[in-house]
C-alpha cells in the first residue's frame, strides 16, 4: 500500500519524501504517484489471474510512458482507446501484440495504424466497424484478431454516465434480439478478421460482483450458441474492467484475488455445464490499479467562512485537474498535510479557482478550523480519471504527475507551461 506517514514536524511524507519538499520542487497543484504502490497493485492483478488469463490495464484511467514501462515489466498488457493512447503505449515499448484497441468510433486512420502496428486485439463495437476493420486488414494483407463487444443487458449500480451494459447507450452490440449472434455470423465470414472472442464491460466503480456473474453467464451462453451454430469454439472472453476503489472510508473494494477467483469459477462452471472448453479470460482494470496510488497536492489560497453554512476553502486547482466531483457527484476526502493541528474540526467545502460555482473538489469535508493560506492539503485516490480528464479551462495549466519511489521524486508528466498553451494558438 501507499507509504504515507508523518515526520517529527507533522509533515506528511510519501515514499520517504515530505510533501513540503515536493511542493517546493514541483509546485502545486501536483498529482503525487507512488510507483511502488502502482507496481504492487499491477502485480497483485497479474498474480491473481495467473498465466491462463491476461490483465489489460485500461490506459484511459491514466497513461504515460513511465506507466507503460512499469506495466510491461510487471507482465501486464494495455488497453487503449484512441490513436494518442496507442502512440503512447507503442512509444514506451509495449509490444503491439500486448495492446488491445477499444472504442465505439475508431477512425479509419486509427484502425489502420493499429493493424499496421500489429495490435493483439481490436474490439469491434458496431456492424460498420466489423466491415471497416476487415476491409482495412485485408488491404494491408493481414488477418486481424478481433473480439466483438456485446451489451449483456446488466444494470450496474453506478453513475449513469459510467454504466455501460444496459441497452440504451452507445457501446457494444446488444445480445438482445439476436444482434450479437448476427455480428458473430458476419465477422466469421470476413477474410480480414480472425474472431477470437467476445467482450463485455458492464460499467465502472462497481463493488457488487453479481453484475459480472450475470455478464459471464450471458457471454458463455453466446459462446455456446456460436459453437452450436458454427461448430467454432471461440477461445477468449474479456470481461472488461470496472472494479471500484475506496474514495472515502465508506467504500469497501474487492481484492484482485477475490475477483479472479469469482470470475474464473463462474466461467469454468458455466463452460463445463455447456460442455465448452474454458476460454482464456481477460480483464481490464484501470481505476483499481492506478486510482489509489496518487493524491493531489494543493496549496490553500483563500478561506471564506459563511455563517451557519460552511467554510469555503479555495485551493490552487479545481475542476480542471479533477472534474469527477462536478461530473459524477463523486466523493473525495481531504487532509491537511503540511502540519498537524489541534484546532477543532470545521465543516469545509474544498473548491477550486475556476470561474463557476460548480467548481468543487470535495463537497463536504472536515478540516481543522485554523486551516490557513499557504497550508498544503491532499486529496487522496486521484490516480484514475483525474490527470487523464484534466482540461485547460480558464487557461489553467495542467499539473504534473510526480512519481515518488525510494526517497526520490521525478516528474513523469511535467507541468504544462504558458508556452505550451500559446504554442497551439496559431491565429
Ligand atoms: N474496459 C473498458 C472497455 C472500459 O470502457 C473501461 C472504462 C475500462 C475497461 C476500465 O474501467 P475501470 O476499471 O477503470 O473502472 N471517467 C469515469 C470512468 C469512465 C470509464 C470508462 N471506461 C470516471 O471518472 O469514473
């Protein structure tokens, strides 16, 4: 786990480095990522699933070249969903066959680059894409390994914008109405494609394994239908990502070994019942690997007590470095990390510096009543979907990602500069 302690002066240290030193060296706001913790989590997933399964880290949660190298070293694969993510994974030396390419509207250019590079899987998301990928692969004289993404009709209990297996949304091909079976039929006919399996991703920030069990059941029943109709046993299934992490102490996440055990058991049981060879299982955790490994370090700028309501504590970042509170009503916690305080706890709302009132980082939090400008505060569990969803709203510069390891700190993504911003402005 992340090695966070307080030194004799009450300053929080991470990976052996006081946050005050990190703030001096790298400035604030900054995402501070514990490399040892990242590697340990990646390794735990790899070990839990063993050699008969593949773990694809979902790059959308957070991707950089250093992270790709760590994943490579720890034996994980990478799932990408854009040309930019593909370029990052390839440029960091991830072998193409260990990359899977996702997305509901990959461009012709992106597909061409992926096929040319030789990615391990392309996950087909629509009838058009079945034809499009087949055509491109054939044109390049290749046969591309593909999975078909289906929607199994499970309602995952999570925020509507991040639930993906119910039918009324943009991803995948519905199992209902025989559409998925029709997609398999078409893919099997096309020379440019080698259909190796079925993919399902039911949503994100999920704690209850029952959605995965229903999904696995339905995917296996499709494999059985495919065997009965075509005499083909598809060798792979991918059950996606989506495992939840603890943002606050109320959340109770499952461990990788529990998840691996549960998924492997259900797939094996269902396949035995259907007299199918057990397929190779893949999973695609993003948040569960990188989420807990980082916190955002902010400096407090202004304090505004509103009588009878709460105290607004403004920090030097906000919705541009963490949009999740505004977008999903996500819950975070916050702690004073540059010193200890004996002051009574006070109800605070941690807000950013952007020009709108929805710019909230932590909705309800208790901070010591003597919190003051210049204090450093940290918001934990910001490793996933914070830097990767960061924006330049109000022309704010995106923060660096600082990796700490064994008493050393280095930026793996540097802070943006005003020059970076102005370089794009060519009018
Ligand atoms: N596989 C597929 C096909 C996905 O679409 C996703 C996430 C994952 C794997 C990884 O899911 P994870 O294990 O990280 O939950 N921006 C949202 C989350 C969007 C997730 C999109 N797809 C958030 O901040 O909560």
